[in-house]
């Protein structure tokens, strides 16, 4: 089980110990309601970070663990195929990073990740479609992996929540909220309640309602998956309707034309333990 530091395999982040289900690309037609199988050849490996570059219309992925060791490859999906990019400068090999597209500054923001067992980092990098640039902010979250990240287009900041922070004794989840403003990271406090500490949650910005939506995740403290849903408006976290099932490492994306948050898959961990992969799709319409 995750959090059992006596098992060497458990020192890797939770996300690489489960199958990477699929990457959602925004749908062009609002009427489309079916899943369509497209080419999967050359896809990025398990444990990569990914973000949708709205300006260049590319799904960008970095890193992962293709064969037992972390990777430093940059991939882009152009709508028909995965294309490997070869910039001269790039982050070192890592997996389970957080990524989000910063539309105001037109670059993908990458944070953290893990270089190997119990080796989390807190580097910040940006990708402009041509090169990676390391940033050196005055403040940054502590080293972590498996955090939730999303870009708030209303306030033009990247929001980060939680993550997995390995220690010499027992892995620890975070319940911190941070925001990237293009120059530095700023830790934020909530005017109301705060989601419980977690890793492997997913978050996306709901443009129609002007809030970041975060759901699910894994609790090391209780060794179970979560199903609660929260929204962040820049001032306070608000708990809303829960997902019908609990899960971690699911896929979450915003469908703009239909004004829905779409969720697919993930892995469920129940006491016992009972572990199962999920193939269900859910949509958040702002109330349920």
C-alpha cells in the first residue's frame, strides 16, 4: 500500500503505480457524446506531466517512467500524432510533475516531480513551444510530487494544491495552496475550510463559473482514496457535491462549449485493501 516505507517500490509516487488511463483533449463539437479511439503509438510514458497549450493547440507532456527509470523527453500531441521535441535545454529526467498552461504568459508551467525513490524536487520550469527555461522564484512550495495544478484564467495565476512529500520515515501529504503569478509562488490561505491533505488529486478551471474545481485524491493518513469535490475562487475553498465514487490519478478536463468538467477513470483504494481501476465517466455541471 502507498505510505508503507518498508517496501522500496512504495518510495515512488502513487501516480506511477497505477495505469495512465487517457489524456483528454478538448472536443471541437459540442454534440459529440461518444469516446473515439485514436492513434496511441508513440504516446508519452506512465507518470508524465501534461498540459493543454491553448495558443499552439498542442497537448504537451514531459517526463514519466518508460522503462523503470525517469525520462526527460518532451512530447506534443498535434491532433493526429505524438511528436517528440528535442530542445537543447530541458528539465532533468523526472516523473509525476505538476503542469498547467499559463495563458497570460503563453507557456506551460512545470513544477516539482521526483528524480527517483524519495528524491522529490521543487524546481519551476516553463515551456514556450521551443525551449524550456528554468525559473528561480523568490518563494516556492517545498519539494513534492503528485500535486494538483490548474490555470485560473480569470485571475491569471496557476493554482497548486497538495502533493506527496517523501520523508526519511513516512511519506506526508500536503494541504497547502500555492499560486504562480509568472514571477514567483505565493502561498495562499483559505477564508473558509481547507481540503484535507492529499496527493494525486486532479484540478481544472471552470471558466463558466470562475472557479478551480478539484476532486478526489489519495490520503496517506487513512490509506484510502477520496471522493470530495472543492472549488477555489482565489479567496476560499468551498466543498460541494462529492463524486459518486472515490478515486486518485483520474483524468479531469474542462469542456468549454458544453461548460462541463469531464472526469474519467482513476484508481480506487478501499480499506482491506481493495484496489481497482475505474472506467467510469462523470461530468460536473456546477452543482452536481
